[in-house]
C-alpha cells in the first residue's frame, strides 16, 4: 500500500468513501460534476494535498491536508487534516493510523509547527482514535453553513 497524491480518476472512489457513513450519506451526492470541479481547484493549489492510500491500484483510503501560514505562534504554519476516510472493507487494519501518521510526517517535512483537525461531535470512535495518536481536544470548533 502506498500513499500518493490523488488524481482526477480517484475522485469517484474518494466521494464513495465520503458518502459511506451516516453523516456523509446525508450530504454527499456521488456522481455530481461539482466534485471534479472541486478537485481541479484543490489540485492546482500548492497549499493543498489530497492524498489517497492505494492498494494494488485501488483507492482504499483518503485525507486532505491543507497548509496555512499564520502570524500567531511566531508565524507558525499549520497543517489541517480533513476528510479522513478508509474504505469500509479496509477498516480495522491500521490504515487510518498510517494515513494520519503520514500527514503528520508531511506537515513536519513542510515546516509546520502544528497539525490540527476537527471531527464531528457525534464521532466518539474518531475522538478516541485521534486522542490515541496524540491529538488533544483543546478547542471548540464551530461552523456556519452558507447557502
């Protein structure tokens, strides 16, 4: 299994993973052309890294890593991990941990001083997973959905 930068052909399996849980099933629309447009924007931005776990040519996991420069903490660049997903038939074999540890290593390699993420308040298993990897629930995340 390798972790590599996503290509356009990976969009469909990535979206399938995003839709394959109770929260994603309510908000994702596999097959919608908006995903390919979003991929083009992500792929063109040097501060974004959409990664996939590839096992024998099949996409079995994904995450998005965003690098944000900031003035706080003496100008520390932060890496934000988003949309971590593992294909349902691959869960429980350590792939999620491998993906997140890869993201942490990428953040270090790019000179980041911090890795941050948000996870839905209802995902208790995910909270335990991230805490086991050393993340702390240090902030309260908030969102405002724009129509």
